[in-house]
C-alpha cells in the first residue's frame, strides 16, 4: 500500500481528542482516514495535529488500536 498524504488541523485534532477523552466514539470513514488517525494518536487517546504521508498498513490480525 502506497503512502498517502494527509493534513489534520489543530482544531480537528482537539475535537477528536476531546471526544475520545469523554468516551465518545470516533468513526473513521475510509482506509486513509483510519490510517491517519492511527498514525497520529499518542498517549492513548490524544490525536496530534500534523501534515505528512502515512504509510501505515493495518493488518487484519492486529486490528485497530484507536479508531
């Protein structure tokens, strides 16, 4: 799977992080969104803002950790 570009603003990262902290669900629509959120999650539930390319490959046997 090729790396894909992404951009997550500070505002978006804060909204997602707040939802996780409150125990609400975060639903990623599409594989690129899932890969980006998994790549940018730090300290358990916090999503950091950023731009770049994600080359993360999500294997079925490993599953998702944060989304």
